[in-house]
């Protein structure tokens, strides 16, 4: 029996869904007062950040490796070192991402695996206490 494993990227609907998720994430970050700490770490124009996150998540979720093709290995922690990221910034990022996931992705038990992976990823970006 020949089974083809479906990636999470395919499972959620591929490029259109990842784009919608990223767009909603940045809308939330840009408008929620409680996300101010993480928002101020970003440039005034979020379009470049949104494009990079879209490219990164596409590959991270099992789709095309757009970020790697354009920029090489993500080296996420190194790329984020110039920014002071503590628990508050991590939690604000996660708050926006959780709401975006809830609004964009259909309810699915696989979302909890995605959420755990995103929590781990966000925690890895921390580079200061508190």
C-alpha cells in the first residue's frame, strides 16, 4: 500500500491559507494595543515582515522552501538577536498568532501540534530575561 504523507501546508490549504494566516497575524499585531511591545520591534511598513514570515512558514509547514531559496538558511535566532525579545514580546507574538490561527484555520486537532511547535519556536527567539 503506497501512502503519500500530507504536509501540514497541504492539510491547511497551501499558499492561500498561509498568506491569509500571515496577513491576519500582522493585522492583529498592528491593531491590538496589547501587542504594542512586539509591534514596536517591527518597521512602520509591515509588508516586508509579512512577506518574509509567509516565505518562512511556507517551508516550515512543509510547502515550498521560499525563504531558503531567497535568503539561505533561516538562522532565525541570529536574525532576531538585534531585537530585544523577552517573555512579554514572545507572549504578544503568540497571542496574535493564536488568534490568527483560531480565525483562519478550520478547527482541527492538528492545530494543537502546530501551536506547540510555534510556542517552542517563539520561545527560542527570546534573547533577554523578563
